[in-house]
């Protein structure tokens, strides 16, 4: 059973930074691509970033390129999202997701965490 638990969200001023963490269990983490998604109030969930098993490949939404960095530690079964230069429009619930298909361009993100709230004040 795939279990994903996000942490690290909070309230931060515009221009600030946060680091989200996702603890994974119940599956062979080192064979899954991982991703972060977000959902703002009244909006659909959207892709933020993804990372391949080998960490050699990463993909970002245009809106976060150059500000966010996704990383993973296969020894600790953890995936991270470092968020810098935060903007009010980054306010959302952030979700960690796992894809048994290690293809960040055609993934299968079918497992989700419960989410962590990120609020950026102006």
C-alpha cells in the first residue's frame, strides 16, 4: 500500500522560501518516479515538478522554473521540493505523488498524499 506523507508547509511572506518533504512507504521507492502537484482554491490540481528514479531527469512547470527544485533521497525514501522566491500565486495545497512508471514525460501519477498547505502573503 503506497503511503505518502507531506510536511513542511506553512505561511511565508512573498520572496521567502519553504522546503516541502514527502515521506514514502509501502512500495519500492527506488523504482518509482515522484512528483509534486498543487491545487489552489477553486482551481484544478496542477503539475509542479517531477523527478526520475535516477534523479538524472527532472521536469518543472513553467510557472516555477528557476525558483523550485525537486530532489529525492532513495536511501531515505524521501522526496523534497525546495521553493524559493515564493509568490502569492504559489498559495495552494501541495501534494506528493508516486508513479510506478519511471517516465517523467508520460508518467502514471496514481498515488497521492494528503497534502500540505502553503500560503504566501503579499
